[in-house]
C-alpha cells in the first residue's frame, strides 16, 4: 500500500529500456530503428529490472513504478498508414496470459521481486473497459476484439451471441450515459454486466494480484458503470489491500459532480485532472497562479480524501509538459508537483526533459538515463523530503502570496513545516512580508544546489521580510519536528466491507494496542511502530470514525472517516418500466440498505438512464448492492428545482445473488 508521502513513476514498458532483444516481436510489429513510434520499440521487463539494479529509479527517491498492462495484447497491427501495434498495452486479448514481448512470466515475477527488494512497489495498468479495435460488420478486421481465457476463445465482437460486448455504437461523449454504454472510439467495449465478462475480469485482476503486484490503475474508469466499478473495487480490496486508482478524465476547466462523488464513496482514488490542467495553464502562460489557487480551494471542497488523489504534470494521453523552447519550466513545475497535497505521479523521461506532442510523440523511447539533470536532482531531493517531512504528505496548505507568476505557500503538520516559493518571472521579484510557521532562525533552501540560494531568517513570530526571489527560481525551506510523539497518519482503503483488511500507517505507534471502528472493536492482525493491520469489524453500514486507537495510555486520532459497506458487493441493474416524466425530472431509487441511501432522499442512488440499453419510458441504472441480501426499495422523481415525487404502493423487494451481476425489472407504481 502507498501513502501520500510517496511518489509514483509511470513507465510505458516498451519505451523505457530494452534488457533482452530476444523479447522483440515479429518484424511487422517492431520498428528496428525506432523510426515508427506506433510500433514496438523493444522496452521490456528486463530493462526495468536493470534500471532498478543500477540505482537509476531508486536514486530519484520514488516509491513505486506504474508499468504498462502486463496481460497479453493482440498480435496484429492496425490497418492504418503507420501499422499501429499494441505496444502500449491497452488492446488486451487475454487477461490470464502475459505479454510475451515484454518478457516471460518468470521475468515479470523477477521484476516484482527485484522492485520489492529495493523498496519499490509495482502498480500495473488494467483495462476492464475494452479489448482491442473491432468493426461490427468486418469480422476479419484485426482480431475482431476477441477475448480469451487462458488461450481459449470466449467471444469475439462480430457474432457475439452471448453479448459479452457492447453493441451500441461509439460514444460521442455527449453525456454520462453515452460515455458509459457505448464503445470508446473503435474499441470493443466489454459489457461488465454480462456474467461472463464480469467473471473473467475478476479472474484477470485476481491473477495479477496473485503475482505480487501492489497496486492497480484502472484505465478509462470514467467509461465504466460506477455501480459495477465500485463492486470491482470491493472485490480487489477483499483479495488484497492493493493501492487502487482510476483514470476519470476531465477536460480543461471541466467539472464533474460524478467524479468527486465516485472518488468519495467508491474506495478508489482518481487521477486529479483539475490539478494537471491548472498546472499546465499556469506554467505555460494561459492563466495565472490565481486560477491555480482557486483550483486548490475547489479541490479541497470536492474530495473527502484529497491526499489520496493523484497529481501529475502529464501522461501518455496528453502532450508532454516540457516544451523545447523552455525546459527550465519543468524544474519549477516539479517543485510545485512534489510539494502539493496529493500523490504525485511523474511520467518517464520528464527528468530528462523529454518533449513531444500528442500520441505517439509523447511516448518516445527513453532519451537518457543521466542522473545529473536538474530535474533528476530535484526529484531526488524532494522525494527525500516527502519521506521525512510529514507536512508534505499530510499537512494543511496555506497560501501566503499569489499573483500571476509568483506563488508562496506553506504546508504544515504539527511541528513539521515546508515553505515553498516559486517565481516564474524572468526578473527578480520582491515578496511582501510573509508570516510563516518556521521557528526563529536562519534557513537555506533545500534546492540550493539547483537554484541560487537565498537564506531567510524568520523573526520570533515567523515573519520573513525583504525576500528577493531570483528570476525563474524556486525555494523550499523546511523544519522537521524531532518529537517522537505518536502519529497515526493514513489509512487504506477508504471504503470496504466488514472483514476486509484495514491498514493504518503512522510513526511511533508502539508494538501493541487496540482500535475501534465506529465504536466496535476491530481485530488486530499485526501492530508495528509504523503500520497496523486490522480487520474491519461487522458494524452498521455507513461512515465511521477510526478511534480508540490506543497503545498503552496514548490515543491516536485519524481525521478522515472510513466508509463501511453493508457487506460484500454485487452489481444489480435495476430497470423500472413506464415512468412518464417532465423534461426536468430525473429518476432515483432509495431503499433499506446504506448503498441505496437507507430511505434518505438526498442519498438516493442514480440517476437512471433511458436512451441506450433501455429506452424511455423504461429507465435503468447499475448499482452496487450487498450480496445475498433482501432488498426493499422505492423509486422517486426529482426535478431540477428539487421537487420530489415518490412512486405509490408497497416497496419492491427481492434477494440479491451471492456473487456476480444480475438484473431486476419492475413496474413503476403510479
């Protein structure tokens, strides 16, 4: 499990380092001179092992590597001008087999073991949304989106008699329903509500968790029904407390209540696209730091677990942050990224100032492994800071001075302080007097080997005066508490069923103790000074404090709540027929379990849809519900103005299955 004091390094396996030329794919899939970036270029798992062994990755102070999906991908090229191959790992064909062009399964296991031996965790990409490109009326196109189970064909897109795939056309990104129940571009979209697809996806992720991986990135999470994805999250956490996050893409200036609601309630963290777009605009001159400050304020109000959301400058789906005209901005951006609230993800090659536009030019072969670039040294220094200074991973953020090109802020946790100053201007900037939490004394910036130093001497009240920032500069001044006062810092997962493992991380926690969740005693599995593992007790579903965390007479406090589900989750498609509505009315459902809102209108599940899988006046929604449980529910209409109208009659009732997915169809009671 990862915590907010750590940092992830994202690698496209094929583009990082070649360790064994024997892994190269056939000639039609491979570009021997690397001139065609849409084909395989040769990077493999042995190459990553080599860069762990020689200290390149560990030297940056990172805590985890995020690698391409290791599952077997298709073995043919796209019929386009470039002959695009599946080097990126996003066109899977068999989740229970490995990609032979990255190495053998034994090599993958060696990668995991080598990473663990060097203190690194391994996170894999996983694509439960789709297989490979397919055309409904052309079964000979590529591999026809075929899905296999350990080498045996399960289904192909054309002639899909079992309806394992979606057959609703491609999405136009018009609304949530369109994005969830149509194919993403020309990719053969899996229907997660199909029992075969659901079972195979669970088998697939279990297979890779059992290989020892520590975390999973869920690709295209925005395009997977949240009801199914929440159940899938519960399945993963029940099998292993792996760190789990999803890609829920937001456009620049995009806002989505669905995004925040899913991050808050599902137990899955999300890539923080609002942060990324705001960073890029601030550094590339489109907007000032004032907009970045507004984003920080909005994010703190949106996300209940802000520190668990993932912040980044760029990734494989957007142009690289570094621009050829001014790579020095990357140094300053890395300073802000590594000192902000959230879990930072650094895209491979950023430390070497790799540039490039949209796919595939943002996915070039790793250009260098120099450890002398300023960016590499900044990463190394600030990752060491994140590991030792609790203010960075867990502290509050206070903005001290903001204008379009200058940002000064402070992170603070108990006696730990980090003062961060950034100047994007090409001239000196004189800061106004700042009131900080730094104790009286004289401080040098920990980045003085990269940017010219400027010592500061806070007065008795922490005041700093007459600070002159050099052009294009960054300064980080820190104070670490030497107190051995016990601190419980972080717990994971944020949502789970009773019986799931709950991991609490901290410092000076002693070697034995007890804890309660919502007032109920939790069974402690292990207790160490920096890590406690316990089981979520059987308690009423809802959000609960983790309290009574005691070692002797000392009680530790955790500020965030744990969401406890009623039990193991399954996904049920609720379908209600014959609801005639006004144009501004939306259908929701509530019922007798926490997952349906426990009869509370404000927490009712929905909204329901009525255009694609079923059509008006029939409405449907995929919802996570407790397994093997009697459900009672009623539907309601809610207008945009807040007027609520309940259906009449007695509550609908049925029993959920013990596992898998199912569908329940009822009539609206007028």
